[in-house]
């Protein structure tokens, strides 16, 4: 685990390179294995959807971000982002956090990958994972992956 932390710290200068972050995620998954998605399903089905996976949220959030990174790296989705930027009359160097269609595209990606996490493909499941992600937002690995996802969605890194 310490080696993985050092690897992610070493990759910090490269967080603007989504392909490097995606490959780092693949290495992480190969070394640590994948968590059991039934944990997440059980937590989702807890009363009021307020459950917590027994192994905690960090691993879930990292895996979820890694999957988003993989999907957003696909040429078809890269083309969609470029088209959204063009349609808005912007250029890729502009900060496009509020780009029309950006949130909908991210939701489309998230809904597409939720079933592989044992969750339904709907906004309720996206909101569930988002609530769980709040505790992890200051984790350096989570932040690097989130930055890489945002970069693929056209947002410049500061």
C-alpha cells in the first residue's frame, strides 16, 4: 500500500495526462484486486440508502473514478466533449466547468458503469456514490483521479 501511495505521489505532476492516470489505476487494480461489488449493493439497499461498504468508501470511489477515466478516454466520448466545446463557441483551453451538456455526458458515463458496481443504472445510484465520495475528496489519489476525469471533460487543471 505504501508503494501505491508513493506511485500516486510521483504521478502528481502528470495528472493532466489522463492516460497515465488510467494506467496507474490498472496497476493499482492488478496489485490490490477489485473489491466485492456485493458490499456496495448491500450498502445501497440499506435503509434510506445510507449504508457504508464494510471496506469503506475510498476503494469504491477510486474504482468508480478509474472506470469513468477509462470510458471518457474512449475516442467516441472524447469526440463528444470536443463537440460540446465547439458548440459552445469555446476552445479547449477555456475552463468549461459549466459547459452545456457536460454534466449530462458525465451522468451518461456514470449510469453506464454503475451495473458493474452492483448498482442500478439510475440517478439515485449516482447520488449514493456521490454522497459516499464526500469523505474521500481530500485523498490525494482520489483528487488526482477526479482531476483527470475533469480534464477529459474539458476542464483545465489549475
